[in-house]
């Protein structure tokens, strides 16, 4: 154990695993590199640290690393609050994440290929048929559609938490259009500028080649015959989208044009981009708009964001979409519960990353267990994102518990329940000093013909004391994530 | 950014002049030249120095105010952020966020000149950053064409304001000294006083000043210089980048250039300057429309 005399001397990790110091009983062995970082942090002075944190925040505004919230009268720029104390991941821990994420992505892709073709997993009864075919994110039109490399999920974000014993657990899969990777890269740039002294001589794995890796992966799965120097574009809903900054970031880092639906056109099964010099064929589209809005001819008729005829071109194999259409069925919270079995089914391997045990309220025994133990469980609606509608049993009032019981009775299939995971904590700069705050991790996996996992990922931190909800809409911020080289 | 630069110049020079007895008349002139008089009266009623300054600086309901221009520039930069350099974006973004904090007290008469200087400096920093960092492709050419067209338009407006003021002076019992300071002020507002003195060491009269602002080939804010630059860049779009659809726009520009070359400056000074400026501004609008139709597939407007 390291003797802490300075900044960290008053820091108490409590009963949780600490991402910096390890197990709550202090029995963790700290690597030499981690010890160097801990000592450097401990030597920092609180006042100077706050000053630097403020400078970092200003920089985020100046560089416009912001999302825009539109109200009736004006547009307000917000930053994702940034905590300057980094989250450290050892090389050994990242190895587990890396292999675990790769395994999960492989299983998700095999699952999607199967359910849109032979549906063996349904016939074998491993996953209930109605859960897949009756899922609102299941896209019947994708049945029998062939896509390059059988890669459905090119960009996958898997939310991982750490339990009190230090083990990683998957909280949810994001297989549609996971966002947040721009913060990973920008947070690192920010740290390199504001804390060069902290990083000096410490081997931290780089994150800045994400754009290049993504481009290469997408080029690998361009339509047949177009893999050599394909035209890749990023399709954005436009400047009013709150994630527009990320779209700009990705287009810039990949070196590809940023387009909106009106910049594209489909003719005779081929997608073109309108340029001042005429039409240019498009081979791969990294789309940041939902399935429903992609093509008014095939999906929602009222979509102003999409391209008429895009789906036809897609079915003919003339354009690659990343991610594929209909991937939402794989990251559904109900399917999530079956993920260990899905991994076993396709890969014949045990899951490297465990799920959080999940009770499906749509099933009678799951519902009964949830009703009986609601005060000990986290109850989540399956269809909501952004941390909305999450009830943390042990922290809820009696009225809140009763309300949720009623909701469970009315619409059980809409909910799942999980035990409360004692999310790990990280030292975080608060107004009175350094305090523990709960964190999660979203590593990003990029898949063309093979899968690459960005070393690190987005660490989200629940800035409200004791809060377990890290979403930015619920008072969450982010941290730079350092994967150590050794 | 170019519009903000020019407007800051116009406000600064008007503020300096309006310290004499002509006062509010000068402020009314700006409104007339920009075609904003009706709009202003609806919003504010009586023309006063304080309100006109407010109207042109921090009033976001006025689409031509400094605040609006900077907000548009920032919004454009935001949507084109993948094409421009990070430095360009960051500078505009910072300028915009500083502008949002501007209060009424910052635009009081004694602070206005300083405020306008800051705006000008920011606009010029933008130009410098662009020159030093923007990749020279079609986007750059379109950027520069837009800048030159805006600058030519604003130069014609500044000249128009200056002229109307000169006419008013001529009708009152002014003396030679004041007339001289008037033309000096006008040249300063286009940033051309020193350049003018180098070419015309002796004479400072309506005819020479008008000729200089309209047709000088070497002064970077003259109408002729700007249109020539725009012409060169549209030609480059066609010849080097194969944007054949820019031809109609090029023709429109050539009409404007030839009118400028053949203009009888003495005649303009005597009577037709306002009309000439109006025609020129209309031609620039048509040019911009042709370019948008040809290159960005925007609908034809009549």
C-alpha cells in the first residue's frame, strides 16, 4: 500500500472497488506505473488542481466540444462535464476487456446473421422466438439480405461496470449507433495539454488513431470490387442534432465527407453524393441516423433525413451501411439476458465478461422475484435510453416502490430487474476536495473483417454523491481513461 | 465576418462624426443606406444615436447587426466544421461566446470606438488564420468569393453613406476644413487613408476619393479589386476544378466589372452615385444567386 500524505490523504473509497487504489480491503498489488501516477496525483495541490480544471473546462468551450440544447428561444451550448483525475486501467485488466468485448461482438454478429437467415438459434429454442420476431427492433425486411463480411455491427459500445470484488460485468450492449467516442479522443488531447507533467514517462496506450482504424474497417467491408479506395461518407441528421459535434469529429478523423440525406441520391440501385462536379458514387455510409429514418420509401414515409431508394441499393449489395439495419434487436435489454447463452451457442465458449444477473419481468418467475424483492433490485424499462425510468430499489421511497409495482403489474414485459451492483469508484475532484464517485466504462469496438477494441473507452462518472447513474442527462460527466502499457 | 468588419468600421466612423452638430442625422443615414429605416422605426420608433447603435450591435432581432453576423458566422462555421481548420473554428467560437456577454454599457459612446476596434481585430484575426490554415480547395475558393463580394458590397455602401453626408454638408455653411475631414473619415472607414495618400499626395476631393474606392486596382477594399479577385476565383473554379456550372455566375460578374471599368467618375460624383451603388449591389445579389444555382443546386429564384 502506498502512503498517501497529500491530496489523496482524506480520500475514502468506502466499500467499493477503487479504479486507482484497488480492492476496498487494501489488498491489491499496485503496478509500478500505477504507483507512479498515484504518487504524482497525491503531490498535487488542491487549489492549483482546481485552477487547471477550470482552464480545461474553458478549453472545452473554446474548442466547441459541446452539445447544443435547443429551447424555444435560443440554442445553449453545454459541455459534458470533465473530471481531470484520470481513470487508470492496468494492462492485465484491459486484456480481459479486450478479449471479452471481441467475443461479445463476434457473438452479436453471428446472432444477427442467424436471425436474419436460418434462425437456427430460435429453432433450437435457445432464445424464445417471440422475443426476437416480436421485437420492435427486429426488421423483417432484412431477412435474406446479404451483407459484406457478415458484419452487422461495425461500431459497438459495450457498457461495463466493476463490482466490489473487482470483476467486470456487462451492463448493456449498444449495437445501433453508440456515441461518445469523440470525448475519448478529445479528453486525451485535453489531458495532454493541461497535465503534461502527470503523463510524462508513463506508458499510456494511444487513442488518437480511432478514425484511421474505423476508416480501414469500413473499407474492408465495402461492396465487392470497391474495397480498394472506396468512397466513405458520414451521414448525419444535420447541424441541429445534439451529437453534431461528434459527427464532425468522426468525419474529420476519418477524412471523409460529412453529408446529410439531401446530399445523397439513389438511382438504379446505386447511391451517389451530389458534388459541384456532378454525382459521385458512394460505397460505404457510416450513418448516425436511426433505421426508421434511413429511407422514406422503405421505412418511415415522413422521414426528411433519409435517402429514397437507399434500402434498395443496400439490398442489391451496392452500398454498405454501418451499422447494418435491424441491429437494435441485439442490444435489447431482454435479449441481453440471453447473451451468455448466445455466446455459448455460436462460439462454444464461456462468456469472458459476465452479465449482471437479470430477471426478465415478462417471464412469470422473473416477475414474481422482482415483486418480492423490489426494494433490493434495480428495475429498468427495456425500451428507454439515457438512464430514464431507472428505479434503484434500496434508495427509493415507499411511494416510488409502490408506483413501480403497479407499473410492473400493468406492463411486465416492459421491465427487467437486476441486483444493485456496487459500481466501482474513482477519485474525483469536487468543490471540497477529492471524493469517490461511481464510474462505468464504454469501450468501443470497431469491426470490418476483424474486431479492434479502442484501448480505453469512455469513462462516465456520476458526479452526484452516491449516485449510480452515470448518464449525462442525469448529472454524469466523463474522465480520461488511461490503459497502461505495462 | 466580412460584414461584421465593415459594419464595425461604419459605426466607428459615424460615431466619430456624430460628435459634431449633425448628430442624429448621421445615424439616420446609416439606416437609409442599409435599407433598414422602416424596420428600425417599427422596433424603436424615433431615430436616436443610442438606439441605432444598439440596433446594429447587440440586437439579435436585427439580422444585419454585429451580433447576428457573428452568430451566423459561428453557425456556418459549426456546420462546415469538418471542412475548415480547427483554428478557424475555435477563433470564431471564442469571438461568438465573448460577444454573447456584451452588455448595454459596453456600447456606450465612450466605449463604442474600442468595442468596434475589438470586432475589427477579431475579424482580421479570422482572415489571417484562414489565410494561414485553410486548405486551398474548392471550399477555399467559395470562401474567398463570398468574402470579396461582401466586401465590394460594403465598400459601395460606405461610399454611398459618405456621399450623402457630403451632400448635406455642401448644403450647409461648411468650410473647407470640415469637408476635408469628411473625406479623410470616409477613407479611414475603408482602411484606405494611407493608401490613398500614397497615390494622391495632394488632392483630397470627391472625385478622386470616389475613383479610389470604386476603381483602384491595388487597394484591397476597392470595389474593382474585390470583383477582380472574385472573377479570378470563379475562373479557377471553372478551369482548375471543372465546375462548368459556374459560367452563368461568371458572366454576371463580367457585366458588373465592365460597368465599373467604363464608369464616368465625374458623372457619378455629380449625380448618379447612389443609383450606381444600388445597381452594383443588385448585380452582386444576382451573381450570388447564379453561383448558388449552378454549384449547389439551389432553386432558381426570380
